[in-house]
C-alpha cells in the first residue's frame, strides 16, 4: 500500500477545546473531547472524529492480529437480531431494561445485540456436523448495544460501543480449557501491545452464565470496577467475585439466647452504643423482596450489604427493597427489631459466610424495643444459604493467604468466560462424536472492549498536558508544528513530506493565523508521541524534536531529524 | 505485517452446499450461500462467514483507499441515533415504515440510521466556524438500516447492510460541484479496481432531496433498477429519472370537441376496438388520492402509469389508488368515462409531457357510456402540471438524440447527490464567510453499497461453475487442493506454506475423507482465481495450476508453480 499522505491540520476536522466539557467527569472523557477525538451525539452515544477513528482502528488492528494468531476466524454477524434465539436462552427477559428492543414493520420482535452467544451457537449448529469440524474459534469486531441506566464517563461506558467478541466451540472440557487458555494468552499480548497496565482478576459470570471467568482490569481512577490485590500472594479479583470459605466455630460455651430490652435503639450505631459493644458483635438483617417474597439478608452490623451481589445471586428474579407498605401488610415483621430466630415460616434467610455456624450475635428479638443476645447461628436460627454479600473493604483478609487486601478502581477491558453447555443446551447444539453418537458442544465466550480500551489508554497514559499515546495506537507517528510565518510553514510541510515518504504517519500543524503557543499546547493535548517544531531556526534548516512523554527536546538539522525519526 | 497463515479448509467455517437454498431467487444469493460465504440470520439480515468477511474487507479497503486519495477524512458515527435532528429535517416522518424506530429505557425516541446527513451536518456545525475550515469531505464505513417491505435477493437488498457514506461541505456552489466531481472520479476508480462493469446514469434524488444526482449502476439480471442506454449517444439514465421536453403542437386545424356514444367500452382496449383507432389516440385518466384529495393522471392510452414516479412527485404527501367507496362518495366522477374537460373544480390534473398543449385526444366525456373526440390539451382542458409519469419502454426515444432506447436491469452500487442547502437550512449550518458575515453551507452526499458491491460482483463474475472473484477482492490468491491421500496432502500443505511465505493468501483444501471430485467442485464454486492441484503426479513433485476463469490448466513442478504464482 502507498504511504499515507501528510494530514494537514488546516484541513483536519479536529477542533480542540480550551475547556473541559461541562458534563465530563472523568479524565479520558475530558481529554478525548478537548483534543478533538470524539464528540457526543446523544447520551452514551458517541461519534469518532478523524483522529479518534485512527486510534480506534489501530486498536482494532492489534486485536485482529492477535485473534488471527490463535487461529480465530473473523466473521461479521448482524447487530439487529431476531428475538427467538434470545427467548430460547431466556436472555430476552433476563436482560431487562438493558436490552434495546424494537419491532419491524410487520410487528416482529428484534433486539440490538448486547452479546452474540445465541447467534454464534446457531451459526455453528448450521456449519458443524461432526467432532472433526471442531474445535473452532470465531470472532467479530462489531458494535454492541446496551441501554445503560446511567451512561457516563464518555466512551468508557457507552450505550453503543465497539467490541471484539469471540466464541469457542469444543466437544470436550479439556478443549474448552485450551480455547480459554489461548484467549487468555492472546489478551495478554493485546494489552501488552496496547501498552496498557492491567491485572487478570477472578470474576463472576453475571448474566452470561457459565463457570470459570476472569476479567482483564486496567487500574484507573475512572474505573467502575473495584478490584482487590493481595500485597502478599498472587491473588487478584474483582471485589464482586471475592468469596470466603465458610468456617464454622465451636459454640458449646455460649449461654442460651436471651432477650434484652433495648428501647430507642433503631440503628446499629444506637444499639452498639447503648450496649457498649462493637457494631461487629451485632447481626444486621436487611429485608428485601425477591420476586415479591420477603427474604432477610444477614451480615455483621459493621458491614454494608452489596445489593449488586444480592441481585446477582437471585437473578433472574427481581430484587427490591421492602417499603413502608410491606411492613404495614406484615405486622409479624417488627421494623428495626427483626432477628433470624424463628424467621423460618415468615421469610427466607441468607447470610454472609461471616455469620458462620457457631457464631454468636446480638440481633433483633422480633419484638418492639427488644433485642436478643447469645443468638447462635445453626443453634438458634438456620441460614437457608450462605452468600458473599458484603461490600469488600480495604484490609479485608485475602481469601488465599489472609493478608489485608488492597483495593483499587479499574476499567474492565476484557473478560473471558468458560460458558460450558448453557447455550448449547438451550439451542441444542450437538455434533456427531467419534463414536457416532451426538455430543453436546461446550463453549467459551470472550470479549475485548475496543472503544473502551481507547478510553482506558487515555486514562492511563495522559499527563497534566493532555493525551500521550503509545506509539502503536497513536493517530500519527510525528506531529510537525509550523511555529512562525511562511518560512516555518514551508519547512514544516517540506519535512512532513520527507517523513511521509519514508513511511511515517505525519500530522502537520500548518494552520495560518494560529499562534505558536496555541499550536504547542494543542500538540501536547493531542498526544502524538514525537513533536517536531519548525521555529526560530527554520532559516538555518534547524528544527526541534520533542518527546511528548519525557518532554526531552533537542535541536537537529532537518536531515538529522528525519534520520532519527525514520531509524 | 507478517504474512497471513495458510487457511486450512479442514478448520475453516465454510460449509458448502450442493443445492440452492429454497428461498433464493437470484444468482448471487444462491452462490454466496452455497459457497459458504454468508448465512441468513433473519429476513434481510445476514451473517458473513470467514470467506465472505474477507471479500467484504477487501472491498472496504479499496473504498477506503480511494476515499483517502480524494482527501476524505474517515470518521465513525453512531448507528443508533436520536430522533430530534431527523425531526428537524422532516425525515423522521418522511421515511415512513422504512425507518427502524425504537425507544430507550427512558422513553426517548431513537432510530437506526438509514443515512446520516443530519448527524454529519450537526458535526460540522460543531467543528467548523469559518470558511477557512471548509471544504471538507467526511466519510464512514458503517452499517445502515432500512426496514424494507420485501427484503429479497440475499445481500443485494438487506435490512442491515454495510455502506460507505460520505458528505461534502462547501461554502460555494462551485465548491460543491468540485467535491461532487472528486467523488465521481473516486467512484470510477473504486468500481474499476473492483472489476465491476458499471454505467453512470442520471438519477432522481428521491427521499434525499437536492438537485443533481447520478447513480452508478452495475448491469445484472438480478438488479432492481431499470436503466436506459442510448445506442447512438452517451445518454444513460435510470428509467425513473428520464424526462422529456414539453413540445406543444399546433391545434388550429382540430375541429371542436364532440361527444360520441360509446356503450360497453369500459377499457381502453374495448374503446379503441369499437372506434377503430389506436390506443395511442386515446387519453387515459387514472384517478388517485393525494393526501385524500382526488387527482387525475393523464397519459396516452397505450402507456402505463409508473406509480413510483407519481409517488415521488407528490412526496411526502401519501398517494393512494381510488376505491369503490370514493366513486360512491363522488357521483360527479363517472367511473370509466372520466375526461379532463371541466375537471378543474372536481379534481387536480397532472399529465405526461406526451399530452402536450395542442395534442388532440379521444377521452371520457364525464357521462356514462360516452366519450369525446377532438379534445385538445390547453384548449378544452388545462393541465395543472406536466410530470413524466409513464413507464419507460424499450424503444422510447432518447431524450437527447431521439434514437430508440435500450433497457437493462441493473444493481445500484453507488449514488452521488448534490444536496445543496436543504440540510444546512433545516439545521442552520452557517460558517463565517470571507466578508465576516455568515454563509449557509452547501452539501453533497455520496454512497457506495459495500455489502451490495460484493453481491453485484458475484452476479457479474459468476459462471455456471460458481463464483469467480477478481484478484483484488478474492478471499485468497490461491486455492490449493490436496487431491488424493497423505502424499498429496503433504505436498499441498508444503506448497501452501511456500506460497504463504512468499506473501500470498492461501486457502488449502486439506480435508480428509473428502473425494477429489468434491474438492474440485468446491474449488470452482468458491471462486478463488488460481487453483493449484496436488494430484496424480504428486510423487514426482508435479502439480496442476488452473485458472479459475478460463479453465486453462498446466502441469508444473512445485518450483515452477511457486515462481509463476509469486511472479
């Protein structure tokens, strides 16, 4: 292919802004808008301007190359999808409000694909008939749609976004493990080539279903995920995915449970203060409705319930908080004084593993103004199911080694799942096995947020001057600045042509009527790795080469500069 | 970039079929499905399998290179769009049922973009403030959505399809003409590189609005467009766009109009037979309702009315045929005997230019069982407006030189429009002019059907054996066939590796348990330009090289074959 022509800024659709957009909360949102890379078209829906599109395409190319390298076959499936396959797996309903649904002119139900497990499953059902046709890895790079309740953070969390999704199909569990391992390696290479700092964390499967899953998280303040890192061992996990072993304790020395009058103690704080105990000695019971049925959730009084975990546990059932009306309808539930003893008939009870069998608690006595002490799990009340529902805190013990965990915010840039046979079961995907009998296929599903990776890169690499792209994803190799009058512009264009002829991608700021100061500021904001300035010494054929990241600068002749940059 | 690995057919997701799909009507649909390039996901919604995706990407690359060459800047706008800009231009309603509309979780109205004039106009309004920021050409390659009433013909006319759309922005009419000319040239280069046979035809602007427009039509029996070609001059036009000059004639010698009894002549045929005249001597008046108001459409009795042209003329008003109920409600309209004389108060009247002032006709007398003769246009009745509404026929005179036209079916593969200021007016797109005053911007809009071009290419290049791709778009350069046992497979893989190492894109049919005959048939069906067979003489290191198009074959040593193919 021919060398790319010099991109002149005088003709480039990339207006830079001095001020942050009013609605921008996170760094990448501010900088990508200010540097003229993206513009908002509607809530959570973005347009990529020329420089943004170049970065996006660079990320896309890297992802494609690494997917091809593990034998992935690129396909392109529709974004507009019929309802039926999503009904068959239950996801038409399970996705709830996050799914964009629409009707065609004949009244048929369609959706905008949030992920494509169903359609890939049906494709392989059509294409593969024998175990000899497997294993196979199929991938696509395509827009996905999710109607986020609160689209925020610019392109970090849009409602239309570009994703690489791939799917593996195997007949044996070992094959799935191998396809999963191949993806894990490919993702490591992708994120390394992109220049992203990332961690591989244990994750929950969420709406996707399946068993094993890991997330690739890029630490960044703007991230919506919180992950825990053990300073002592190799444990790292999304806090949503941390689970603790249940450790029963011996309660033989605990006296019988006993009611204690506790007037005016409607909260854990007032209760603990009144009794002179730590909040952690009390048992808090949060009431929720699961598809309309009351369930109590028990956690130590000093911990918060992570409603996301409760919802994930009961999904696809809908979880709601109880209301005033519920207490009116159920006088047997004494507000502020609910305890798990004897709750059996009245409501379900789930509890955090910290409420292990044998642990003793101060908790509500199911009577007004009364609590009970020495209430022992497994003796005085039963737990229907133990579920990790508390919000993980900094310093909580590492589930692997016990050391206090460190918490950080991060952006989810990739996610790999061993789905198993969930989708193959729902859509009856079998192939003929070696013995001539049908074998149910086992699947994996794997995603890279392509547009999100651009934002994550912006977050991690930006400095106080602006964007600062790694070489392989930058929209250009060199940003040539004409800092002066006609002489400088002529030299800038001349050296730009020389660099382009040598195969470099060149952006040249040839704008007339724009001061050198503004051009310098823009060049730093836009973040091309090398900046070449034709300025004061242009008449001598001397230019200044500046490294965007380090700020190091050096005066060179044009020949030296070209030689240096094309080396 | 590294050379692409050899694509082994034993691992490729591309199942060929012996039989045409039951629902396939056109050649490209049949062949692209049979050769394993595409699969149907829903009506008018297609999945691209690995080989199809490669062809699609090749077309995309050529389009991109040629758009870059005319200074186009690639951007990527959303497919999911807010309603408001389309309300401002009226297209939210005008698009009718063809627009996919949907609501988000908050009840906001959205659409799936059919074309993006509105969003590009707003983008440039945000980005450009001065005449110095223009001209600019922006383009994207993106999925578009149209809810076709009868999606048919495979990917020739889908409801989700890949398109390159571009938009030019200029301050002066001459600038628009220049941007238009650049696109015209770029499209010529694109279609030439693709190897498509095409014509540039005058076209109507349709729902897009604007003035000048031309279509790039690829002659093919499966096409939905009909175009007229003059065998004598350079005239070529979509038949929808042909218009004739109005040529008044001298009617001074025509006697006064006179009623004639014509019982039992409800049709033109019975009337002409009963009077012993040609149908062309009679004037047929078709009644339609335009937004509920009756309008008569006058054409010579031997010609058909093209309802599409009538609809286009009155758009966005809705045109319907009159019904039984309308005649009951309007006894003043005598069914079968309507004539334009005195229609003035009762209904509007449009007529074909063939009903020019001074022409004399036999037509209805607005009384039962009665016609009138010597009814002269402009003397006995007035035409509200002359509109080209007849169906163009083979042999109709060329509007330019009068020679009888030749008609052909074709596929619209590109369309270029001079939109003018329609969208800029609706969305108030101004920039500061040289004199410091605001100038309204003038626009062009230009489209290439990327996925449709793949189907058009399949249509034009296929032969009775199957697909037959031009080199630059083919999914591989060479299709190596292992025709035999282990020895042949080993040789095929070995030569494949050598070819891939030399930079060629290689597909190798290494399938075990598939007969040479089936492999030969598949290789012809799949249409890679060069086929290399490791067969009978494999032990001697001799292979057969076959040209897919000509069928010419030659026995060569492996070294000779590699040298030939990599030359």
